[in-house]
């Protein structure tokens, strides 16, 4: 194959890899509340402080039948690590943006698992609503 024919194929491959990893996920029926799902990581802004989300995330991981293997909770950030029954790594990272908003990241395994990430998010949201 001639090099001039490889350039468009290479460009198409790069475009597919870059564009294929990002999307938004509707979280309610109206579609107004959305989360980002980028390269296997579920990301959402929540209106709670980092310590409140960290406590809710720890309960959510236990309720999701995950084994917590590590946690680092600070005043404005937290990182929780867990494992699934099939030994996939689950990471929940919490970063307080300001006093009213906190960024929540959930990553399952190397490639991500949208269904499990969303289930963990929903349990965290239920935990902070109680």
C-alpha cells in the first residue's frame, strides 16, 4: 500500500479514538441533569461538601457489594478505592470546587463500566439525600 493511502486511514483511526471516548449521560427523565462519561470515567458535579460525599460514597460502595481496599479522606478531597467480586478496581475521587459544589469521579476497571458507575452514583445521591 502506498504511503499516500495510509495517511487518510491513520487520520480516521485517530479521529475515532479521540471522538469515541466522550459523551454525556442523562440522569433524569427530562434530560436536564447530565453527567460526563469520558474514557470510562463517570464525572458529575454535586451540590454537597467533600466530607459529606465521602461518607455517602463509602456507604454506597459497601451497599454495592464492593470491598473497600483504601480510603484517603481530607477536608476538601477524598479518594476511595474498592474491588469488585471479579477483581476490577473501582476508584471514587471527590474534589471540592467551592463551598457549594463538589466534583465526583467514578472509574471502574481500566475501560470503565457505565452501568456500575451510574449505580454507584445513584447510591451516593440517595445517601446524601437522606
